[in-house]
C-alpha cells in the first residue's frame, strides 16, 4: 500500500498540479490556472487526437467478439489443435514494435503484401499509411492483431471452466447453436468478458507505440492520439511544454476514470441482483 501511494497515487495528483502551470521541465514553473485547458478547448490537433481515440476505441472492441469466435473454434479436442493454438497465440507474445514494423512492410505501397494482393485483384495500390482518411484505420487493424490473440486466451481459459452438466442439460431441453451459446455458455464467460472489455478499452485509450513506430503521428498529424500528442507536447523536440502535455494526460486520465467507474457500477449492480 505504501509503494502504491508513493508511485501511483502521489504522481497522479502531482501531474494534475503540473497541468495548471507553464513549465519546460527545467526552469521554475509558473501557475497559470486553467489556461492550458482553455487552450485545449480551441486546439484542432487535440480534437483530432480525441477523435482518433474514439476510432481506436470502437475498432478495438472488435477484438472481443473475434477473440471469442477464435476461442470457440480452437476449443476442440482434435489432433494437432495445440499446434494451431500456438500459431494463434504467437501474436500476443511478440513485441508491439515488431507488430508495427511488420504491418508497415505489409502496407508498403510499392512492394508490400497488400500491394501484391491488390495487384492480383486488379485494384490500384493504396498507400494506407500516407492517406489521412485511412491511416488511423490501418494502425487500428495492426493493433487488433495481438489484441484478438489476448482476448482469445482469456476466453479459452474461461471455456475450460464452463460446466459440462449445464450444457448437457440445455441440449436435452433442445437448446443448440446460437441459443446454447447465448443462454448457457456466454453467461458463464462473464468474468472473461469483463476482463477482456476493460483491458481492451484501456489499451485503446493508451495507444502509443504502434503510432510511434508506424507513422509518428503523420501524415500531417492525422494519426495522433491523446497519448502521442501528450508526448509531442511535453517530451519531444517540438514541445517541452510540460504543463500543456500534462493537461492532455489529465484529460485522458479522466476519460479512463469515468469508463472504469461506469464498469464498476455496472458490475456492482449485477452482483447485487444475483
């Protein structure tokens, strides 16, 4: 508890305090009140980053049903299924940096795999990472690659704890297919779903490394998210505006806090009903 207070809680309040100042990280800070937040309200780059975070959030949520579908597919007892599980598990254990580099090569409009696929289909090449309209969706697709594997692992673990007697009883009552999945299996996977949703949402809001590796916020800042914009303002060669960068981080923290509070309230109500 002492370490948690010292290294987590105290820095949160310290960061919030810095957001009310003008500070370059070296000289003495100057208190400016809500000026940083007022500037954020009129900053078009901040609005772009916030909109991209929403795209990340919506796109990342696809990892949950896709991970569930893969888990149901791999939850078999046939020959060679362990080797197949290892292939699907592999994206989760490799570094996000490696994933970003691989997808950068995949999107290469001159000799990438996507170029050859489109050429085979007779479609003109598309420079995904250079198109302001497509770049964020391309990076989200790259981020989904390991996130789907993580959700799959959570659901595979949950499926091992599903009660076989309930499934057999449901089948005797005539339940099968979607009815069996919706009314018998998914309720037992609620803990795995809760963890998958929380981790996926928090991961989408904290997205940084894929953007840094694949585009560095480009083209023209169109792929920035709040975490990367905070880095640019506070720590990169463009900024050293610690107060303004911390204000961005505080906004991101408040968004996460509201979401986590909403989830906890929902869980408390569900437990109370049970």
